[in-house]
C-alpha cells in the first residue's frame, strides 16, 4: 500500500514538473512568483493611474495568483481577470482566488482574449514575449488603458512612470497605451524587449 501511494505521488509530481517545463518551453515564460514588494509597486502605479473601483483589470500570465490577490485588496470593487495558459499555476491561482467574487481565472492563451473592456492590464513576462505583446495590445486595448509591466519593459515605448526595484528584478513601469515611441534611452531598456 505504501509503495503504491509513493508511485502515485511520484507520478503526480512528475506530471506537474513536466507540465511546467512544457509550458515554459512553449511560451518561453516561466511561472515565476511575484514578490509582495513588486505587487505593491504594481498597485501603487495603478492607483496613480486613477482607476475607479469598478475598473476591469487583466493580469496576463497570472501564474500562481499573487498579483490577483493584491489587486483585489487594493481594488475590492474591480473586476479582476487572470489569464494563464499553464495548467498547474492556473489551477493554483484558481484555488487561491475561488472565494473572491470579483476575481476570475481562466486557462487560456491571453493572445486569444478580448481585452476591449480593460481599464488596466498587468503582466510579468520575459523579454521574448514583450514585442508580440506590444503588437497585441496595439490591436486590442482602448486608447488610454493603463499597462503595467514588472521587470521587463516595452522597448521603444515611453513609460508614463516607473518604480525601481531591488537590483535587476522588480522594476515596474506603467504605460498609457498606446505608449508613444521613446526619444531617449531609459533604464528599463536593458530589462525588456
């Protein structure tokens, strides 16, 4: 009996690990947890953007759900929508937020989502994802939508405001979309694409 349980547990852990590796290879974005200080900086920038309590906020690649929880605490009347393609992090985010009525988590490729109702978009991706995301946002969000990125910024776009993080990781930038082209180099250029 003990050996059967061990084999089932080993199979389950192996399946989760293989799933994480597969979706990391597929998206080129690991499911990296967001630090509390990074979530606080994202919230601060969104507050600076003047979001109403009834705002619609998307977290693209919501991972484990940490930012969804922080956004709910900061904007309890907002409609917060997490989108994650990797099954296990999506499941964890759903479990963590299942009792929060204004938060929803869907398992999907966010490039297949309609963001026309977004008042704000957040993401913590990787440099390889930023050029495609930039083009996607150009097509799908309304003018003036607040877009906040963690660590990896949009190359060639001017952020409205930034917050520096500890070291290379954690810098946060907010853009009014469509963000205008930059005239000069900014610190985040080395961090994003």
